[in-house]
C-alpha cells in the first residue's frame, strides 16, 4: 500500500489547552502524519492525544527552556503560540488546524480530506499575475480560459493554502453580535489564487504552507497575556507573508478545503480583545499596501527582518506596541535561525 503523500515531509501543528479528542474523527486523514502539539496555558495540565498518533508536545516550560530569554516572542494564553510549532518542525510543509475543527462533508455527503486538498494546492502552481475566471486552472475539469496569456500559464510555486469553514464562519466580534445565528452552509467547489497586490484576512484554523518559501514570515505576533490586542495573530502573519510573497513572486491560494468549525467564541470576550485592532487596522492595512522591500532581495528571513524595521518606522506612531512587535519579529527570526541552522529541507 502506498504511503500518504508527503508523509515524511509534513508536520501537523495544533495549539490547544485541552485533550485532543477531536483527532478521533480525523484518523482517516491525519493519523499517518507527525503532529506537533503546542500546549497553551497551565503547563501542569494533562493533555492527552488519542492512541495511535505520532506526536511531540511542547508546553510553556519547554518553550522557555528552548528559547531562553527570547521566549517572550511566543505568545502566552493565545492560540498564536502555534507558531512555535512552525519553528521546531524539521519538515518542509506545515498543516495547522484548531481543536474545534472537525471533518466537513461535501455536497455529495463524502468526508472532506482537508489535508489531501491542501497538499494538492501546495504542489500545483499559483497564478498571481493574471486572474483566471475559471478559478484554479490546474484542478481537474478546468483550464485557462480564452485570453489568458500563454506566457503565464506555467504559473509560479504556491507557498500558502488557505482553507475555509462550514458552520461557524470566521467573523469579527461586531459581525458576530449582529448575526449571532448565522451559519455558513455553502460549500463552494473552488480554489483560486489571490492576485498580486491584494491583501487578505488569513485565518489560521485551517491553513497549510511551505516552510522553505514562507516559514520565516509565519510569525503570529505578540498576542494574549500582557498584550493590548488579540485575534489578529493569523491576520498579522497573513499580511506580512503576502507582502513578502508578492515581492518574491510566489503564490497564495484560498478556497477548498473546508473544515467543520464547531464552536462559536464569545463575541463580548472577542470584542475586548479585538477593539484596538478594529481601529489600528485602518492604519495597518494602508501600511502593508504601500510598503516596499529591497529589489533583488529574495531570502524570506532577510525580507522579514527588513519588514520588522519598516513596522518600527511606519507603525510605532499608531501605538508604542508596534515597537515591541517589531522587536518580537526580530527575536522570532533569531530563534528561527537557532532552531534551523541548516535551513529548511
């Protein structure tokens, strides 16, 4: 029997504060792969993983032991801690999923193997320089439409596969409050490349990426305990990553695969965590839309360090926090290099 695709080249990263019983439903898709569990909160709390899974588990004590004085760059009491798993992985690819995400079904009633679709997305090219109106031209049953330049049909490598959700949509707190009963029931059989120059709100609960192409920029920032905002961790990483990938000419896909998001978070708690971000993003997004990186520079680590300095120069006027965040970005790269001295395989 053939081994699952990329089984020796991909790690699954899960942040959690609880036992991972949800993995029972995912056995058919995830059990062959190695899992990195990043335990948030009380390190003394026991986190159990269903029998048969190959995994390693890191808690806050481990993070502080491994990173020393720079451990503060990893968020505490926030799912942003997941990025520690990206750093300690020794594989080329990462799939990260939240512990309240279950297996979705497509319109025929078949279970969706989310990881298999992410792998398909990552291993086929993207088309960021010219939009194909029939969506992903590399998917079965589609192609490039009339008028698509032949010079661009080879596409470019794909660095990020951004999946979506059925049931509970990924809304901000004000939208949750206005639409408390809204559920996403629409399964759209589509994958598309996000065009160059277009930012997007990346969600970290169903996400896969290539560590070599973009891993150093997948830092989920400073969130949680002791920080002034939250729930912007994945979006911060998405904005940073997209700017760098646009610069290097590499692609991002969004759409399938879907997962079933089972639990709506408390909108009143979310609002307390988000409210500064709702104001700040009106400055943050124009910053990322305008930022320019050094022409000819292609190394993601060096580009991320350059972006950190631009954050310090371009956003510190919004709030002193961004000076602290820029330092966190620099510490993150120092830790990344410490744990990946020979680069990414």
